[in-house]
C-alpha cells in the first residue's frame, strides 16, 4: 500500500507557498530508484504521473509490490515540493502567503464523487494551473482542529515519509481520483482502511515556517486539479 501511495506522493508537490525549501524530484535517465518508505502512489505524485501508467511501464501487476532499490521507469515531469476495483496495496519491502479568495462556483463533480470541505477555515492560498507550488489549496485554521475525508475512499498512504509534507494522508476514491491532506498534527487512520465522507482522519498541524493550516489536493489521473472547482460553495 505504501508503495502505491508513493506514486501519489511523488507527483503530489503540495502547493504550500512559502512553507520551506523546494525539493525537486528529477529521475536520472528517466529512472527512479525506490527509497525506503516510498509507495507507488507517492512516487507517482512526485512526478505528476498516473500510478497506473508507472505500473504499466514497469510491467507491474496487482498487488503492485515495489522493493527498496528497485529501478522504475518514470517519464513524467519533475515536481518541486515546497514545504508544503480494490486499491493495490504496494509498500516498498525492505531488501509566499497568497491570500486569495476562493471561487464560489464549483464545477460538476468528477465522476460520481461528491466532495465536502476537509476542514473549517479560510482559504489562504489557491490552486494555480501549471504552478509548481500551487497544486492545491491551503486552509488556515487552529492547531489540532479536525481534518475530515473530503469524500469516501481508501487510505493508500498515512505517514511522514515524503520530505516537505509533514504528516500526510492520501485517499483513493476510485481508480482515477486521489486526494491528499498535508501538514497534520497527527494521523488517525491507517493504510488499507476505508473511510467515509466527513470522517475525521487527522488533526490540523502547521507548515514548517507558517501558521496552522491544511494543504489539500485533488488528483485526477495523477494531475492536480482545482479543489475549489469540486468542493461545494463555502458557507458564509
């Protein structure tokens, strides 16, 4: 499971502006060497790739197990992280403050997914297409306040193995859609666990250099999309 999550994490450069040094993931000759703690989902996230594409490119089959030191072909663009069916369970085995106002007009939900807000608070940084450090939204709040699953799904990553993201949770909602929740104070769910929409999965923490906030992303086929186009109208 943690290996699959690596796919998401590696391509999941959280759009946390002004939250710390950027960590750039650049494969050597199109090859990524699996490190301990990575998952297929986290690796895919780092390279802005669909985990299914990486699996196909490397001849992988369920349960998509990856091993520490394994060389994977990755062809997606490098991502910069600024400190910010059944789901395959593949974990590597051992061997600037943008005070932007949210868009009140959500787009039609992708697929059958119905989203709810992952936490309460003010959106202080918004999604910007093609921007390396604004691949989601930041919601300011109070240290320790509840962080909720924005839709029902399966936990495919729960840990702190991705540099620059703090305690991170990734949920898989279907074969195409993932959501990510970064900079949590603590994590209340485990990989492989099913969660319901609105279920408390963590408590809000804070970025490495800023106030308490949640960084939230939605990924469609490995590509970040604007969460504000999917979430319901923010309560006034």
